[in-house]
C-alpha cells in the first residue's frame, strides 16, 4: 500500500489568522493525498493514468458447438492483455450474440476463463452441484439469437501476458452458437452478428466484494 503523507497538527501556532490559514492548507493537502475525506477525491498523477491500457477483440465469424447440461464450450472469442502492474485489476466487458437449438425457451450461460491457468473469472459462489457461471440469459427458440452484455473483473497478479476466452453452455444438452441462430437461413429474421470483448487495465479500481 502506498504511503499517505500527512501534515503534523498545528495547534501550537498562536496567531489565529495564521493557524486558520495553515488548517485550510493542511485540509487541502491531506484530501489530495487521500488521508481525509472521500477516497474518490484522492489526487491521481498523470503517471498513474498513463499506466492504464485497453485492448479490444472483435469476432465476426460464427462458432457452432455442443455442450451438455452443466458443461461449457470454447467459443474462440479471446482477448489478451499484458498487465503493467502486479496489482492491476482487469475489467472485462463486451457483448456476445448467442443461439441454441431449442423449440422452447432455454437458458444459456457463460463465463470467462483465464487460459494460462484455467481460472474461471467472476463466477458465482459454490452451492451444492449448481453450475457456477458469470452470466445467464434465455433464448426463446431456434430461429432467434440473443445479444447479452458481458462483464467481469480479474486480478491476475502477474506481469506476464494473460488471455481470456468466452465459454458458453446450456441448461440442457444441445447445439449452441455464437453470432448466429440455430436455424440460420437466408430469411430476413436470421441474422449474422459480431461479438466484441474489451479488456481494461486499472491500477486503482475500488472493488467492493459484497459476497
């Protein structure tokens, strides 16, 4: 943790005008240093800001695969980033369009996997044999695809390159798709889409774990 500078107490200054001026200066400096007040008012230097970075990955091709209930399939939607600090927080965001082979509404879930060590990022807590995922959406039928937002955070604790891949699965064993529906004909309602991932590195990002 960075050392926070503060100014010694100044009660010994007898002149009230000088003491009031010094108290005001003390408050300004300590607020800037994050010693007092709202931590969001802490002063951030250009050096800190310059250490943030962003990478973007766009996938326009489709993915077709199968996944049994409670399992996941790798989509090939991958993004990489090289942290500049071991304390870095990686914020993953994006959008994916998912399809599934079904005659009725069925749940489709997803997660990010850090490929270097197969770590599942931002998944829910363990509970019995429930499938732990990062997100969950519903596809209404085989003719429709659904776009879902993607959000996750990770603390890889490394200066080496890290890569993340989107994996998807369904609540039943079935065919699943990225960037297309199952039916996928030339009919007007059967679209081809793109999916996008964004990886942002933050050196200072307050994360509240609400457990």
